[in-house]
């Protein structure tokens, strides 16, 4: 069995990065960035999700191409659902004050 | 292995319809990821409902979001991240055959998981006392008083809290299932069932746990951090 084992240092590094990003996103929410508050919050969330998926879930190191295809297809499906639906609802109504 | 024609030597965990342990592992991994794909679709519908209503009723969503306890939300995010660390280290301990360490890490994961659910319960109870649970006794009067700068329609406010309870409730249900799963894994770890030659259940349970963590990573900013900046 040649599963390679990742160093525990790396796991602690990812953990610290996740903690810092959590505190940053909670603090930044109180600063007025106009419409960019949401953008910043979602970018940080996506960064955290990527760290978890790539390192904690071993997608970066130990997964087959078939597994990667399932992941990419799932995310692609999710984006289709969200983006196409928002393209509809986002343009259907006049802006609410 | 000198004699390749003899029955391969393997543990009892290799099922007869797989040729090798590696093949069995790969199949389990693919199956788990396919399941997580269906979970993305499951939660995806909720996220879409959230996005559409947030677009339509932004003021109500902002006021509802401000009424959540940001401290408890942040602490819960940190608790879940810590539990993901103990799960990742647990899989590593199993890979390296450190059975005692594996038991300790699984126990820590369970404690973090239960702590998350406990804190969530405290938050839900606060919402119950504030009459923020959608239904007959729902009352958005406090929010209307607190935020006179924005127009708040109580019916639309209920939509925010319906989505809040549906999304955190579905997430908490996944946490409860995860706690059950890890109790099972802990029991079998204590019996020394998992080691370098067989740790697939730990790895698959770990994938599920991390996935539930990722869902929370998105729920936290979307529900708690909508509009915290000072009202102009």
C-alpha cells in the first residue's frame, strides 16, 4: 500500500490559515466596502472551502482522475443552477430600494 | 510475493467482488464523492432559494442577519474547523497505524461536533425567545423598532428566518448523522479495527465530515455577515 502520508505540519498550517480567514471575514464584515462586502465574504469562504477540499480531503495529492471529474462536474452543475437562475431573477424585477 | 497463483493474502475486510484492496479503496472513494455530489445538489437548491429571496428582500435579510449572534457564529465556525483538523489528523493516524492517537482524535472530533450542536441549540433558543421562529407567534416588531432607517415587511422577514432555520437545521441534521457515524468509528477504533492496511471507513467518514464543514463555511458569511456595516 503506497498511500503517501502527508506531514502533520501541513495540516496544522492549513488549520491556522482557516482560523485566520475566519477571524478576517468576521472583522471585515463591519467595515463598509459598499457592494464589495458580499464579494469579499464569498471570496474568503471559497478560499477556505478550497483549503479544506484540496488538503483535508486530499484532493490535491491522493485522488484519481475519475474522482476529480466527479467533483468538477458537481461544482459545474451547482454553478449552472445558481448562475442561470440568478440571470433570470436578477433581471426580472425593478430594483427594490 | 513469490507465488502469484495462490490465493492472495489479505485481511477479512477485502470483499470477494474486488481483486485488490486498492481497487476496493478506489471504489469506496468514487462512491463517496458521488454521494457528496448529490449532497451538493441537495444543499444547492437551498442556496438558490436563499439567493433569490436575498435579492428580492435585501432589507429584511440584512435586519435578520444582524439579529443573529455573530460571536456564537464565529465560535461555531472555529469549533468546526478544529473538528476538521482532528479528523484530518485522525485519518493520518490510521494511515500510520497509531491506534491510540486515532481513538483520541476521534473522541476530540465527537466533542467538537457536540459542542457545535450545543452552541447551535443556544442560538435557536434565543431566536425562540425573541419570537423569530416563523409561524403564528412570529414577531418582527423588535427589528422594525431597531432599524427605523430601512423598511421591513414582517412577511418577508419570515422568509429570512424560514431559510435560516431550514439551512442551519439541514446542516445540523448532517452534523447529528456525522456524530453518529463517528461514534461508530470510535467504537471500532477502540477494538483496533483500523490500521495502515485498512482505514477506508475512517477516510470516508472524514470526507463526509469535511463536506459538512465546507457547507458551514458558506452558511456562516451568507447568514451571519450579510450587512454588519454601520447603517448610513
